[in-house]
DNA sequence: CTCCTTCTTAAGCCCAGGTTAAGCCCTCGA
DNA sequence: TCGAGGGCTTAACCTGGGCTTAAGAAGGAG
């Protein structure tokens, strides 16, 4: 059951949305100001946000900046293209102008949630390695181990781009999303640990270093 | 470099889109009918599709059904909510009605592409030699090797200026950016190593020495 | 034939990369 | 509130690849 948060100070629209979404089978959360939204997100983790731009307290744009990992659909009375572009480039996944058709909103919500579903439930596999994106466990044959966040981020990036060289800077960028200020020296250790786990499981060294550039999965 | 396919029978709009997208740094593909689109997708795998609904041959809706794993943004003159809903529920990730603002389209394209963490490598090619600017690997036919930083810098300079003589001093300048204090004596060794690698891959000696001046790629 | 440029090979040095161990920080549970 | 454990980072040490230097071989110019 998916949870959708409604952030809008207009009670009439908010109530209407809540009723429609409930009828559609979603759980709902409400917030009536930007600051309240932030507080709510500290305690709850909805699957999607419906965000109005003109809010008391923090503006919708400011709320958007603080959000990560949750898709945000902005619903606003602002029809100007520049507003749309700015919001979309700052992290929103979609933008609807008021007034809007409820059916269209529901469809666009479904688009975002179905995309998430695919990413969420998937198991990434390469050769005989299988990586669970949910539990962060790897399986090789009938052996298995758990990976740390960073190790997972590294291996995931490598497995999504099989037999492609990933530069150290690219790796650092993606890793830094989760653990900021990751230095190159740390990366070495993480690589070492990850290699050790893979070696313990499979007996082979899957990760090949490309000198002066980065790493890739060995194709042989 | 992301590849975007434009599927629209309206030549005027298609040309306009192609120009805008190219200017933005995307590569583009074109198809003018539903059937042509299917054929194109058998040979190419773009990162995103811009799809018109009213197409000769197969309709846009029918094309959409056959597509998986590639995000599709539908661009159509149909403004009816039911059309939008149907398309979005059948796999499209976004829907724009004509006429639309180009900036908004670009923003919505960016939204779809920013999630894909796929790392794409740029490749410089000359004759049957292909050189990856990311991984510093060279491919000749189905053979491949890795080049060191300096070897890469040399070959890159030669391949960017094909069949043109590069003086030793020019080479030294460019190489020194990466490894300072590179002397002419070192350059000779690097040239030697580079030639050996090319020879091992292709059997030919691609690099021609111009006596007293420098080097160039052999045109023959 | 001789000189000079260029090519190749071999040896040593330097620095990127790998490994291990120790310390810090955060989270969780008693 | 405090201790335990896991994860991240830092530092030290070791290995090995790449760069440079030097010396000898090869090949063109005069």
C-alpha cells in the first residue's frame, strides 16, 4: 500500500485530493505549510509527494531542495514556463498546473509509483552474481553475504554498467550521495573490502582495476 | 552522450526538435511512421523516445505497446484527458500537448534521463581504430588493449588531427599537461611502446615518422 | 662510409594502488 | 545512560605499473 503526502495550504483542494486518493486505495498524509512538511518528513517516509508551490512558512521550492529519494509532483497555479523548468530541474519529477483533471493526476502518480516499483523489487544480476537492491545482499551460487551501504553503491554501479570502465571520480560522486566527503583513500579500502567479500564467495576476483582510470567488472 | 529518438511524421516539428536537441548536446534518431519506428528500434537502442500519437502505419499507441525498457515521452495534439490517461497508463512516462514550450520539453527530458546512471563513453575513431576517451582503451576489430596516460595523450592528438604532421614539440606540450618535465628522450620510448601496442593489435604500423619534423597517422 | 636521427631494450626510480590495522562515530539495545 | 558492534575514515607499509634515463642497434642523409 503506497503512502502519498499532500502538502497544500488550500484546505478545499487538500480535502478533495485526500478523498480521491483514499478512494483509489492510497494512504495519505497532510501538511499545510512548508515547515510542517519538513517536520512530517522527519517522522514519515511517504512513497510520493504532492507539493504546492505557494506555501506559508517555507516555500514549495525550498521544501523541494531538502527532499531526496522521494519523487515529488508539483501542483501549482503558476503557469509560467520558467517556473516549470526551474522546479523540474531542481528535482521534481512532474508538474501540473491548477486547475487539473483528477484522472490525469492519478495517471501521473501511477507512472511515478510504477517506476519506483521496478527499481525497488529488482535483483541486479551479472554472470553468477546476484545483488538484491532491497536487502543489499549478494548471492553467488548458494553462498551469500551482506554488503555495507558504500560497498553496495560501488557494486551496483559496476553491475549496471557491465564491462564498462567506471572512473574513480564517477564512483566517488555516486558514493558521496550516501556518505558525503568520501575521499579517494577511503574508496581504496571499500574496494578492498568489496573484493575480499566477492573473493570469499566465488573464489575469483571479479573487479579489474584500469590503471590511472578506475575499475570495471572483468569480462574475460 | 545520450541518444534521443524522434518519432513524428510532421517534418517541420521533427526538424525543429532535432536542431534543439543537437544544440543541447544529444544525439538524435528519426522515424516518420510507426512501422519505421519499430524497424529503427531493432537496430538502435536510444535512451529516450519522443513519440507522436497520430502516425501513419502503426499508431503511436501501438508503438508504445511494443516498447519496453526505454522511457517514452508522448507529444501529441490530443488534449483530451482520456487520451492522456490511457497513454500514461500504458507505459509512457510523460505527456505533452502541442503546442509546447521547448524549454519545458528539455526540462522534462532531463528529468527522465537524470535517473539513469548509465555511464556512456565517448569514442574517437579513425579507420578501424577506436579510442575510448573515458577508459583509455583502444579497439581494433575485436582486439583491445589499455593505454597508459601518456600513450593515450599521444594517440589522441594524432587521431584528432588525422593525416596531419604533429611536431615533436607540439606533442611534448600536450603530454606535459599530464606528466610534466617530459623530455624528448622519453617521448621516443612512449612512441615505441605505442607503436608496439598498435602493431600487436592490428599487424600494421599506423604511425609514420616524418624525418626531422614529427609524426602523423599513415593515410595510404 | 660516416654522422646523425630515430628506434629499441634494459634498468632504476617514483608514485598510484592494495592491504592491514587502528581509531572515530553512529546506532541499537540493555 | 552506557557499552557493544558495525561501518567509515585515516595512516602506514608494501607491491607493482609507468615514467625516465642511458646505452646500443638500426636506418636515412650527405
